C-alpha cells in the first residue's frame, strides 16, 4: 500500500473523523419501533416556516447560476433587523463554516518575524508558532475540531458547578500567545449560559490582542431570559468581538447551512476574503430570507420548546431523573456514570428515541435531549418508563443473583 | 480605529477580495439593453434537469434536519457510475470547497521535525516551512486563492504556444519541497487541454512525494474528444492522484454547490476529516442525484455547447477575430492589448452581453465567452458587429484627426 503518512500533517492523521449517529432509516430497519423521535441534533422539531418552500422554488429558476457571493439581499435584511451596517455582516454556510473561516484566518501558525533563530520557541514535540485559543471544556465540539485542523493549541477550561461557564478561569487561561477565546452563549450541549453581569466582567477582562468569538446559535431561545446578555450592544466598544448566528436552530434550516457573523467591518472584510466565494447556496439564501420574515413561525417554535421543557422537567423530577436547567432547545440529563448514560441511550434507541451521547463534548456521563413536539415528548416519556422499569428489574435480578451467590 | 493588523496574517491582509462582476439586475438598471446574455461564468445556459425541482421539493420536507454528512446515496451512485468504491469518493460543497479542503490538508506549513535550529530554512522575508505547490499561469484562479489562504508558495508555470499546458516546464518546476501539482483539464479559462499522450508522460514525471490534483470540472464537455485523457484509468497506479469533479457546469447546478473528489480511499478518509461535517446541503445532494440520472438533459447541454462553439468560431473567423479553439463550454478571445480587451468588454456590457475579463487569470488581453443558447449567441453576434463598427469608426476618426493635426 502507498504510504501517505509523510503527505498528511500528523495532527490531521491523529484527528478522529466524525462518526454520525444512526439515521431514522437505520433505526427503523434495525429495531422496528412503533414510532421514532429524533431528539439527537437540536433541530427544530416543528420543521421550518411554510414560506420557505415557495422561496426555494422561485430560486430554482436560476439554479444554473452561481449564488450571489455577497448574499446582498439577505445581508441587508439581517443588518436592518440587527441595527448594524450590512458591512458588519458576513453570511456563511452555517456556523460550522463561520468557525472554520475564523480558524483559517486567526489560528494560522505565527509568522516568523525575524531570521534570528534564538527568538523562536520550538520544542521537539511541538510545531513552530502554533496558534493558541481558549474555550470551555463542555462546549460546542465544532470549534475544537476546526481549530484542530489548523493545529492550534486549544485550552479547554473546566466548567464551574452546575455545568456553568467559569468566566474567571477562562480569563486566567489567557496568555500572551492566546489569539482567540470562544464562548457559546447559550451553551451547547449544557443549555446553560453566562449571565449579563458575568459576561460584562468577562468582556472587561479580555485583553485587546485576543479575538472574542461569541457563538449565539441558540440566541432566539433566550428570548425573555432577563439576564441573558445582548452581546450585540457591546460590539461598538468591542471591535475585537465577533458574534455567530445560525438559521439551523430556531429557524429550522439545518439542511440548508446558513449562518452569519456580525462584527467590525474591517474584520468582516478580511473574513470575506477567506470564506468560499460562493457560500452559502442560492436556495439557502432564499430560504433564510423567507424564514427571517416569518416571525409567527419563530414564535411557535420558541413556544414549542418552552412547553416541552416545562413538561420534561416535571416528568424527570417525578422520576428522580437529574437534569441541568436549560434556556436552549435541549436539556442535558446527568447520569451517575458513563455506563449508565450509555445503557440508557442504547435502550432508548431500541424504542425509537434517538438521543445524543456527549463523550465527544467531554461529558461521557451525560445525554442531550432535544425538545420536540408533544407527540415526541410523549414517546420519550413512555419509552423512558419502559426502559427504566426494565433496567431496574435487571438491576434487581443481578443484585439478587449476586446475593444468592454470596450466600 | 481599532488596529487589527497584528491579528490577521499579513498574507491574508495582502490578498485581494473577490470583486463580483455586474449582475443581470445591475446591467438592466444601468444600461437598459433590449436583451441580456450572461456569458460570463461558464454556467449551463440551458438551466438544469427538470427532474431537479421535484427532488429538491421532496428534500424540503426534512430541511430542518442536518444533511447526511456522508452524502451516502449520492456517493453510491457516483461510485457506481465511475466504477470505483464509494470509499474512493468525497462529496463536497463544489470544487471550490474541495480545493479548499485539499489546501487545508496538504498545504499547511511544514511541521518542524527537530529542535535543531540549524536545520530550519528561514528567510527574513519568509515564513517558516511554507508549503509549495506548482500549477500553470493561465488556469483556474480558485486554486491560487485557496492556496494563498494557507500562505503556500505557488509556482505558476507559463503556458506553451496556443495557451496550452507546458507539461515539461511544470515538471521542471517541481522541487523537493513541492507538495502538490494542480492541473485543470480541460483548462479554464483557455478551453485547451493536455492530451492523453502528454498527460501520461507528465504523470510519469511526477515524483511520489507530490500530490497530483487533476481538476476535471469541464470533463463532460470533453466527451468525444479522442485524445482527452481518462485520468480515472490511472488512479489504480497513482494513489497520489486526486480527481475533482463538479455539478456546477454541465449539470447546471452552480447555485447548489456540489462537487466531489475521487482518489485513494486512505487519502479520501483523511480529507473527510477536514471537510465541514455537513457539506453539501441536503437539497444539493438531492438535486445532484436527480441531475446525475437525467442523461438526456446532459446530452442536450453538450449539444448546445457544441453547436454554439461551431457557430462562434465561424462568426469570429468571418470577422477576423482571434480565439483559442476550445473543448469546453467557453471560448477565449485574444485581443492585441489589455486596453482593447477592456474596451470590447465594456462596450459589449452596454449592449447587455456580460463577458469575463481574465486579468485575475493572468490574461489581461483575453476575454472568456461562455457558449449560450442560439438566442444568446445571436445577441452576442449583433452586439459584436455594432460594437466593432463603432470602435472602428472611432479609431478612423481619431486617425483622421491625428492626420489632420499632422498636416
């Protein structure tokens, strides 16, 4: 076999590939459950605005043409709604692409400033001038992956009690070499957030040389949460801050990959050079514009999540389940061990309830549950009771067996 | 103003941003021509397969869900049609994304192997371990841009006579440090190609340490061209070769951004880790699959281009216009100077004929014309005659004026 190992950077060889969960089709085929509730990917279980269909159909009449590289119409609507200049906005193929663009731009290995060898810090196990970033331990894994592609060194700061951000510890992790700090607020997968007063202190503590990236993918779900910080209000005083938004969550357009970055026009202009010329697709731009204009659907989506969350909390409390209160469209369940979390998730899958294990997020003992429709939540509840009943009898039998053997 | 210059790598600051040409809407508004023929972007002037609409509509019923990260169904169909294993194929958000993935993977700055400072080649004006690539001078500018983002050093080898690839000179440009060689075959924007016998010699001459990237975006248009090399036949003996394909040209899906890479499964597996998890979009995967299965539309598209090309050649020859014979869906016109090319393009724009200047491709005296429908070609011809007539009378008047002054 041909040896490609010299061709590919070691840090990429060592990366793990994305292993997708089971699809609805696979679960149907393998387990044949009566119903399937896919509560694994924080997608909008209501679907998307009915206006999207017409907008996409219209866009198809010119699908042989390249998309508008500037996403002009969408950008202007976003600018208007956010009270910023269109030059402050970059539309991208989802937040994942935005994060990749940020990493490609800001986490490149440092340029050597002079030929003076003595000034270079090189360690035998290390690469010359690796860029550094700071984030939290139990946060969106996408940032870690994209920073990893650039071989950046990412410090993941442990969470505080209750799976909340430890803002102070994140600040303490900043060094002279730190180029970026990433905060997902509201956070995924914990559903927690950094409240406004802490956020302002946190912002104050970040030195100017660090780029601040606030990923607001779940922003819409924070509507009505009084102490959730409106980071956009700090943009004018923080030209080193960028906000990330997406249409993949509350707007229900995950399949279309549309997101955007808000920030200082000069920074946005540099990022525009690094983004792929023709992202996102023409249909995606049309879909996002239609979704943005349908506020009624957005409100329905937020209501669905709020109701499902209340119901979910009550159900779990009734069954002595442990969860982390969330302002997002998912709730994280906490188990006593990795094996408990794993057994639960596998058993639920057999019933047709697809959930997300969080080992990749550094939380092997936790499971994330996307808030769904009343039917989906009912299916979760029925399955939960069945599964927990079975697990409990099994545990009892095993205990009895052990007891008998010990006799 | 905040100073971002320390934050952004110098090579990105120095990059030029993409400046889009005038859109159909802008041309309509500014010049109000009787008809517009957009012959600037090598898009399929027939549109796309009528089957795409239904496939996309169907995909919309699950657009709230993330796309299949493996593009399983599309990949299997592509594998079957190309006679390779699905593991040999990576589906991406267009060729542009494929090129970006390749550059992110293979053109990262070299890893420092040892702490021995003496072994590092550093120049004061240069960056440590910059990756190197070889390509041709008058070829697809997208490769140059994406390699530029990674700060790679790209050697652009001048073309041979007739704007054909100089395979020998490209081989001579390969050094120990060269990591990638990029060949667009058929080439864009020249429409020329490296014939099969030359291609085999070229392949033989490339050492194993260099990754060979053959961009076959215009492959379909080479159907029936006897000495066009079927590079896919060399894949088994060339595990260091990757082929790029796209749905943006003959399949008429530029708006959807779908392309794919064919190559050694181990290489493809590494690239899969670098691609964005959820590219391309769900609708794009559905559209590509539908387009792929409509061979009748593909044949119509190829016929349209073949007929338009013959008509275009005859027209230009009749008017003593200079062009480069093409096997692609565009034909390059050659002018005596940059100013002639510029004047011609501007004048045609006023008539509603949108063409592509090629200064960014290193060909300031050339203009690329996409082959269009009979109506579009007729509009090109009428406009050409009008524009050339005016330019000629103007030139005559200027000459007479000069003559008069000299008297």
